C-alpha cells in the first residue's frame, strides 16, 4: 500500500490535513451556495413547472392571490429566521477552534 507523509494513507491525509486546513473555505462556499439557492424562485417556477412548492413561490402566490399580506409576511420571516440560523451555525462551525 502506498503511504503518504509520516505513514498516513491517502484518505488519512485528506481527512486530517486538507479538510481542517480548508474548513473555513468549504463552509463559506457552502453557505454562499445555500443563500443563493434558498431564495431562488425562477428555477423551480419555470424549470420545475410549478409542481413543487418552495418558500419563495409560496410568498409570491400568497401575495398575488387575495392580497394575503400577513400570511406572506409570516412565511418571509420564517424564511429569514431559517436562513440566519443556518448561516450562524455554519459560521460558528467554520471558525471554532479545533480540540
């Protein structure tokens, strides 16, 4: 079996050296992708045919049909709180000190 530096295998090198070194970049990239896709409504609406419900299309449909502004506001606030919770958890995980 091929051994890398200091007797560690290929997967061990990736798991113990590369991933901890790139943890912040990986988490920030994942968070950036999550934020961009969380509020996306064009793709599910036009490409998905509107068959699946996502939060952004629920907000649009709620406002357009019957002027249900309070219900749309509740969905929007829920969406923002979920986004903030995920973002804060990702930032905490990325910048915490390893043991």
